[in-house]
C-alpha cells in the first residue's frame, strides 16, 4: 500500500501546489510557463502511474475489507457515474447551461466519481484512494472560491454544447462500463 500512498501524495501534492497562487507564480517565473507545464504534467503522470501500480499491488495482495457495501450501493454508483461522466464531458469551454450550472465541471466530476466509488468499495485501499480524491476535490473547490474564481458563466438556455456534453458523457460512461472489467478488473453490471 506504500506505493499507492506515494502515488496519491505525488499526484495530489502537485495539484495542491497549483492551487497556491504565489508558489505557482514563483515557479512559473523561475522555470518559464512551458517548462512549468511540462514538469507539472510529468509529475502528475508519475503520480498517476504510481497510483495505478500501487492499487494493482494492493489488490494483488488481497483487499483489506473494512465493511461490505450493500448491493444497492452498486446501483447508486452506476447512476452517479453517469453524472460524473457528463460533468467531465462539459470541460469543453463552449458556453452551456450544464457547464454554467456546475461552475467547475472537473471538480464536480471528481467529487461524484470519488463519492460513488466510496459507496461501492469497503476496503482500505479503496477508502484511501477515493477518500483522498474526494477530500482534495472539496479542498480545491474551497480554494477556487477563495481565489475569486466563480467558474463557468451561467447560461439560461440549453445550447449545442449541452447536447454534445450529454452525448459525449453518455458514450464515455457506456464505454467505461464495458471497459471497466478489462481496465480495473471489476465487473460493473452483472458481476
């Protein structure tokens, strides 16, 4: 589980640095904008790789079960994941009602993803992974608000971007249901 913890610390640590305007600005001045983005991306990918590898190692050693989620939580997780994919799909900067309503769609998507998986997983590694991401996303939403970033502009009508968001989010959701057993090793439907 140490590799998983290291991955979470690296990934969320570098993302936390990005929420600190003075520290981020200082690094951008010292390194330059493009090298900063490159280093940020490299560290993020390293953290993500460590998370994936660490979680695979943890699962291979056997889950540390803390509680057994009831069957109905699986159904709630599936529904919540559709919302998470729709939120992630509206990262397109085109104005739309959904994007404006969510304000910060990536953070909303991460929070829903983490909460949904906390409901469906009762093991220590799952609680650590998804709990860390949920806590970080809540922290980042508070941080964004304190920095005065109101997020996407509210839009009063349904737009083409909303239709695209719903279609792309739904297709990505369906693809993940199909790919989840192959990528994650857990059957989502019928397992």
